[in-house]
């Protein structure tokens, strides 16, 4: 699907609102001030998306995946370079977990960060777009960037909504991607929902 | 000359001369005896020894010189002054007279007025001389008794003057004309050279030296030679002290110092000295020195039972068997009696381990055969520990310790010989240390009682505690009762320890009662040793009395093993205890040897099912069958049942369904100090908030439980990790509050809440999720759930707990 400039702006604005809420949640979790911005986003085919990921990350990546169901179906992923996750893990668990136990909790901690970030985005989007969405518990893998968008659950004509995210914690910047795999039906429902949102903007329905 | 009894003998053939001399002597107080020739003179002298003799030099018959010589030779004539009278003033006669022993010489014509003065002087000199001779005689006597002899040797003339007893002292025949060289045959060349060296040293340096020399007859002398100068003559004076007896005594003392008087073996000192010597050799050879320590432990009992004499006889017999065995083996050994019942054997020449082991086993075998004493047969049951010096230990003390450690090792049954190994030594060292420290632990407050709650299965309220003894060793840390209780039993500390535990536990229970903490049960463990004490029931009664604790609240826990024998005394003891009004529990049931039958036979009120069965019951059919059988039988006999070591819900569910009355374990509470457990018990039951955490994420559960405990320490927290378990847990636990994760595998939190609401319309459920979209919030509201957005933070938990702060639940 190709978004009209208006749809693009509306969706980008929705994501900005979503990550702002996610930043508040995450800063509670990590007890640090966190800034998240969304410089860009776009729809890509599977191949182009994979090429982009491979160019961006020349190392192993950590991926938190959640499935969303309801009005639209999507596989949502938070993609970060593995090297950047350990710093977040320590912040996430605080002093609940000793150094020796830390590796054991690492995946759960990253999954929880993904859970909060993805749910904050989905919940904000769902609220704005008036959609009803349920999420499954987060799962976590580390893998090569080229393998992320393949697998039995991926249909060849799926499109990837690739959202660029810049996360800054204490001067430490993490370049992350949110990727939403959407099938054709979901794409069209999203487009409709976006149009309705634009309409509501136009009528000032969301002013309050 | 006031002495009246003085007599003088005048021997002269000239009568006139005799008269004139008598005339001169009478005024001086002398009585006079006269003799007209030498023979009569000698005779008169021997009949009545005079104080003074006047003797004519020239007489018919024997002349004066010969008479003088004869008088001097008689015992009484040695000191009497003899004045020679002669008409000749020739030198030769005078010399001869003096050589014959004359005291003085008067030549004719006699100057009579001078004679009285001269006699007076002679008498004074004689008296002085007598004193000297007497003191010299005494000296010689003393020297003889002391084994002291002396000699003088004039360097210029080579004259040798031995003291009278010197010859006897040296075992030689005496000779007036002795020469220094006469001493030589008594000594070996080496010893003689030693004496000459002393002499030359004295002569050349003027300084005296002392040396010990040994004669060929086996005597020892301390010899000192010094230089003396007398009237311009230079000589050497030698003193000899016979120290043979001293040396013999010293050697004997030295022997006794190093040997055991009973067996003639080396003693401990001797062993140390021998090992020191041999260790140098072993080091040079770079081989290990095997040391076998043999313990005749039975000998101790023989000594107690049959007395020292029998034990000594057996020890002697054992020692001689060992020396015979050693001879038979043809192996050089050194044997020492180390303690009253231990003999150490050092194998001097052995190098092959096989031959040492074989020899050791033969030695033990020879001691294993029965001994006879007083018509009785004794078996000493020897045990041997073998250690190698310096491989296992490198001092004489530590090698014995190592061998002893090996000896005490619990080895394969039937084997009497054990080898040292460092690992078991460490165990023993630790044990010995604990033995030592345990004696002081009580006084120093290192022992403490901890308490673990006993929980009623029906409502999970604490109904009692079990008192558990804890030892915190200042250096070694926590020591478990399984380690130190057997030690306490062995060193005879169990009664004291047991009494302390009883008093402490009863006192604590009474204090809790006074503070309004009502517990039905204070369980105290009782060891077999305590139970065997005939006065145990009195001790328990005393503890109850002094604490004021209601006896019905005291439960004594006994292990099966203390009742394994059909011991009537033990059963009587149990009845005596029961008559005090307390209850008895059978601990660790299922592990011991007793059968279910013992439950019917013994006056038992409570059966505690051993943890091993409890923990295995949910997964193992046999364990489950055992637990079921115990619970069923105990239930039918009207006994209370306690499941020990409950750690998991599955175990608890199993017990609940099988009718167990009470449970104990980490699932509810670990053993804690009195103050900690008091805090736990203080929250009055029913007012304590029970929270069920339902979340698939371990991290989330950890965060929730940690934050809840911080904010509401009295809360009881139960956790489940799957949605499927949640409903069962809610039925079972009846929590006041459920925190429910929305996002869980298979079933969402929302579905669980929906399923619960019809039966639990008022249950407080806090839904936690990162997904805060409106539709979900709406659904939560419709199900009367409280809605909280993750992450889990202090603020979020505070909001969840807000209704429960300031006491009391609100819905």
C-alpha cells in the first residue's frame, strides 16, 4: 500500500504520540529519563525491508515479537542491535537481580521492554484509530538480520510498516526499528481507519 | 703444759742421761717411763703409748734409728714427737734420723736450761702436726668416700706423689715409689693422651682444664690438672673424681627417659628422638618412612574391668609378640609405646609399599590372636593406621596424628589396617574442632533456637512451631544439627544441650502466650540419648514448671530410630512423659525401620511424614502410596498428621486431598529466629492480606512480590505462573487480592477474570498490562477489575495496595 502524504503524516503523528507514552512507561521501568522520537516510517516489501535491516545492522540483532489480533492482524517487532540490550537489562531489573543471575533474566527483561514499547504503540494507535486489538505475550530471539522477516508465518505479499525509532537513554543512543507485518486485509482496514482519523482531525473531533 | 697426764718415754742405755732428762721433764708435767735399750723401748711404747719420746741414737742392740723407724711404723707412733739424742754431730746420722721419722735432734752436751723450752716447742708442734695428720686423714677418708683422688707431680724432679687412695681409686696396687707413668696401663691410649693433654695444657698455659676419661675397667673419672708452685718448685696437681656411679645413674635415667619401663619399648620421647634420627636418613634416601600406629582399644576396657595388673601383662605380651614378629619378618623395626594402649612401629629399612603393608598386616594378625592372663582369654582387637613420613606429615607429632586419623577411619568392615588420607583428616580435624568449640558454644551464645511454623491445612493458619537448634560458629559459619548433634551425643553434652533447648522453647512458647500469640503446639526434638535418661521426664516437668507453659502445648518429637528396639524402658518413658500432659510426635516417619505397627503400639499423638515422601508424592506412585497409607492409618487411629518439607503447591494439593491435618515447609515459612517469627505470627490471623500473583513473567512476579513485601510486609504472597493454574489457586488459597497479568499464553487475564466473576463477584482483582487501549480498559471496568498500566513500579504497587493500607480490607 502506498500512503497518501496526508495518511503518512497522520500515521507518523500517531506513532509520535504512541512513543511519547511509551517513553513515559519506559522511564518508569528504567528509572531514567528517556527520549524517543520517530524520524521516519514507510511501507516496504519483504525483500526491501530485509535489505534495509541488513544494511542498518551488521551484527546480531535482538527481536521482541508480539502478535496482535482483532480488527487488524499484525506481527509487531521491536528490533535492536544485541550489543545495546545489555545496558537496558541492568536498568530494567534494578537491584532485584544480582549480577550472577542477570543473564538468566536478560531475555525476560528485554521482552518486558518490548512489551511496554509495542503495547504502548499499539494501544495508542488503536485508541486513535478506534480499532480493537489484543496482543499475545512477547517472545524474544537473537538472530541475523536477514532471517527476521522470513519464516512460515510470513506471506509473500505481506507488507512491512517499518518505523524508525531513536531511543536516547543518558546520552546513549539506540537506533531501533519497529516493524509491523501486515497482510492485504489489514492494510486496507488501516487505510480506512487512517482516512477516518484524518476526517476527525479535519472536524476537530479529537481536539480535546 | 697444764695437762697432767702427759707421759714421756726415755730410751737410753746411759742411766745418768735418763735421770737428767727425766729431771728436766718432770717440772713440765710429764710422768716418766724409762727403757734401757731399743727393744724394751719399743715394748714400753706399745704397752703405754707416750706423748713424747727421747731416743738415744747409739745403743747396744737395735740402734735409735731402727727404733725410730719401728715406732713410726706402728699405728700409734705416726704422730708422736720423737727427739733423737746423740753425742755425734755428724750430718749423716742427722739425715738418717730424720729419714727414719725423727721429730727433732738434740746433740750432747745438752744445754739443759734450753731443754724445757725446746720440749715445750716440740709438744706444740706435735699437737699441730697431729691436727694436720688427723685432718689429712679425714680428708683422705672423705676423698676415698667421694671417690676423689689426687696427685702431685714435680716437674723438675719428676717426683710423683699420689694421694693414699689414688691407687685404690684407679684399681691399681699402691706403691710408695709410684711414678706418673704407673697410671698409664689403666687407660687406653686415647684416654691416656687426653690426660697428658690436660697436663701439658696446664704446664704450658698455667690454666687448668677438666676432662672426662674412662678407664679400661669401665670407670669414668672427671680429671682436672692444674699448676702449682711450692717453695720455688713447679709442679702439677691432678684431681680425679670417680663419676662412674653418676654416669651409670645418668645412663639409667636417660634410658628411662626414652623407654617404657613396662615393655622396654621406646616411649613417646624415644619415638620422637628415633624418628628425628631416622628422618634425616629417609630424607637422604628420598624415601618415605612408614609409621604404623597400632591401637589396642580393648585394653582400655580390660584395664577398667580387670585392673592394671592384667592390662600390663597383656601389654607386655603384645610388645613381645611384636618384637618376635619383627624378628620373624627379618625387617628392621623400631617399636615405641606411645600411649597406654598404642604402639608405634617405624619400619627402618622397608621401601616397598607392598612389603610394608604385608608386614603391618602380619603384625596386626599376631596381635589378633587371643592373649592369656590370669587364666582368662583376651582378644585385644588391634587396629592399625599407616602413615608415611614425610609424605603424609613431616613432624613426629603430626605423623602420629596422621596415623591415628587413619586408624580411626571407618573403613571396610573386617579390615584392621587403614591408610592415612588427607581428605578424611580434614573431616576429622573439623570434627575435633567442633567437639572443642561445641563445649563453649552454649555459654558464648552461639547456639540459638529457630522456629518453623506448622500450618493447618484447612485454612493455612499457623497452629504451632517446631523449635530447631541452630549453631552459628564464629569462624565456620552455620553448622547443621545433623553434624553437631551426634557430636554433642558423643562428648556427653546432649543432656545439657537438650535441657537448654527444652527450657528455651518452653519459655518462648510461654512468652508468646503472654503476648497474645496463641499456638497449639511447641514441638521440640528429643534425641535417643535424652529418652534413655531415666530422669528425662523430671527434666521435662521442670522445664514446663519453670516456664509455666501449659503441658498440652508441648509436643516432643522422637525419631523412629530411637524406638526401633522393643525397648520396654523406652516405652515406659513415653508413658511417663505422656502422664505430664504433653503430646508425643513420631518424626521422619517412613524413613526408619519401624513399621506401621509401631503406630498402634506406641503412645503417639502426632505422626510426621518424612519430607522425602512428601516431596515425591505428586510424581511417584510408590511415594504417594506410602503417604496415603500413613495418613489413612494415622487418621483412623485419631492421630494428627504433619507433612514435613512441603515446598510446592502440587505437594500441598496432594496432602489436602488425602486428609493431612498439618503441613510444614518452605512453601509457608523457613525456620526463622524468635524475633522474626514473632513478627510473622503477630499479624493476627484473618487480618493478614493474602495476595495471589498471576503472571507468566518471572521478572514481573519478582518485581511485584518484592515491592509488595516492601510496602506491606505482613502480606502473604502466593505466586502462580500460568493462567490455567490461576483458578485452582484462587479456590485453594482464597486470596484477598489477585494481581492478574493480561497478556499470558493460551488464556488471557481477561478471560480468567470473566470466568471468575460469577463465583467471585467481589474478589479484588488488579489487572496489569502494558496495553492500555480504551477497549481493554472498558472491558476491565465491566468485569469490576482494577486496571493498572505496566511497568510495575513502586507507584503502581502502592496504588494496588492502597485499599489495604492503614489496616483492614475494603472491597
